[in-house]
C-alpha cells in the first residue's frame, strides 16, 4: 500500500465557473478491462487472446468518481488499451507491436508522471461556500451564489500537482489552491495557481500532532 497524501483543493470563482468545475470533475478512474474480473499472467496468454482482449477496449472503462483526474488530464487511449502494470503492459505491447495503438509504458507509470500520483481517487468530502460561509448542504445556493468549493481527498504517494495546473488552465478566471501533507515521508506544501501560472509554491514540514487523540480525530475527519 502507498503512503497516502492528504489534500485539500479549493476552487474559487464565479458561480457559473464553480458549477462548471463541479460538473467537469465528475468522471472515471480509468482501468484496462471492465468486462472481466480475471487476473491474467500475461506472459502465458496466447497472442490471439491478447489481441482479442485489446479489441474490447472501452474508453469509458473505470470506476465513477466525483473528482476525476482523467477529466482534466486524460489518460491516452494507447495507455488505456494495455494493463496498467508496467511489466504486463510491455508483454501486451510486444504482441501488438504498435506503440501508437498500445503503449508499453503502463497506466500507473503514466499517471505518476502526468498526474503526480499513481492512482485516481474517490472524492472523500466536498464543501461549498457562499462568500466565507459554508453552506448547510453541498451546493445549496438558497442564501446566495456559490463562490467556492473545497474537495478533501487522499492521493497515492504525492499530490496531484499537474492536475491542479490543468484545472487552472481550463478555468483561467478562477483561483485554484492545493494544500497537502504526507506524514509517511514527512512533507507538506501549498500550491496556488491562476490561469495556469503558479502564484505560490511552498514546501514545509507538517505540523506535529499534539497528542494521540488529535491524530485519531484527523484520521476520522474528511
């Protein structure tokens, strides 16, 4: 299992930008095959069976999530067509012999490079705000237009910095802030991006927990 990096992403902008961001964030965590639960030892699978499996490629294959990195930095089809494990991807790509159709890189390696984290995530918690005030229900605009949302989530090994930059490029009139900490390797930081340009990028050590009760409270919080 990875070390989990705790993240808080804040998106601030016009009400229309906030709603467009929330809608676009919904998507999938891509995976190779959706039509089977079988685990393959790819080096033992006949070539014709491998080719048949590749032909079942579905670009919408994956688990649904309210915050999809794939929605902002899409995994290319040639990566999705192969197993996500790099060793297995190389076996399959050698059979297909066309890297424009099937990449030997492997989805996990591609995601680590292009998302900053190995896996996609399920959104743990979301809060919406009217000005400085959190709404009683998520996206409840009864007391005014929603001006910001915060997404709380964990990512594998590190923060999804390239995704944050892509979000900012997609919504140039909004402000995007990512605050993160990873206590296994003991690092933390804050990234502020506007119009795809980094305004602030600082690293620091996490604040130590004062006692075990505080640690358990943080573990249970979103």
